C-alpha cells in the first residue's frame, strides 16, 4: 500500500471525484427523486457493485501489462492521460445547465419503486460502461509505487478502498435529493462548482500520469 501521505491524497481525490456529477450521480439522484431515498440508496449499491467488477478486471490487466510489456504500459499510460485530461477539460468548461437531467425530476410526484430493478439497472449501467474501466486503469496505478512487489494485490486493495469511500458520498446524494426537491437553482449552482473542481483535478492527474516514468516490472 502507498505511504500514509500518498494514501490520504488518494482518499481525498476519491471523495472529490465521487462528488463530481456524472452518470452514476444522475442515476442515484433521479432514482431518489422519483421513488424516495431508499431507491437512491439501492441505486448506489448497484453502481458500487458494478465498480468492483471493473476493479478486478483492471487489476488483472494492469498486473499482466506491467509484468510483460513496457511498451504496452506506455500505450496505456498515454491513453489514460489523454482520457483524464479530456474529461477534465470537458468538466471544466461544462455549462451550468448541463445538470438538467437531475433538476428535471424535481417537483415530480414520487412513484413506488421496484428496488431489485433499480439495483440491477445501476449494476449493469456501470459494468457495461467501458469508461469506468478506463478510469480505474488511469487513476489507481498513479498511487502504486514502481517497486511494489505485488502490484495486483495493491491495485485490488486501492480499488476496494475507493469503492468503500464512495458509499458515504453516494448515500449522501440519495439523502440530499429530498432536500433538493424544492431548491432547483441551488442544486444547479452546486453541481456546476463541482464540475469545475473535478475538471481541474482530472487535468492534474492526466498531466501527472503523462510525465510519470514507466514502472519496473
């Protein structure tokens, strides 16, 4: 595992990234607005379950790449860096009205929820999104030291930590959806600020990844 300062940076970055409005947050909030907080919590659990699939797949893939091919790692590094910078620029210059999917649900009458359907929809939406796998491949390896003996296990532990840390944020979004039901303008302003903060963070991580040295297998 990384040293304590590096681990604290990983945790803080994970919290900020989980705060960022995106497809997962939109699904959690819209589920809570439509069918209540319980539906939002179940949606969050489905999404986090899907993340575990990506963590396992990414860990095995990264371990194989680092063990067999420096060239493959270089390609992965630059692809991940480009993806992070692209996401950062997109968030940094996002328009304030881009969160209309969430606010469109505000004020609608809540309807009974099929919690099992909500869970599996969240799970499959996450598992079938290749951008989630690319995110883990780009983000987590930055916190694995080149000389780490067992990179796969370290990747799995960091992925587990990232997903566990996401639960309070995702649950918080579900709970706050009720509060936000009558505060549309406040929701839009908050989501826009988070877009900008996370955009700067993505760009920083992308540049850091691009300038990093290839780890020694």
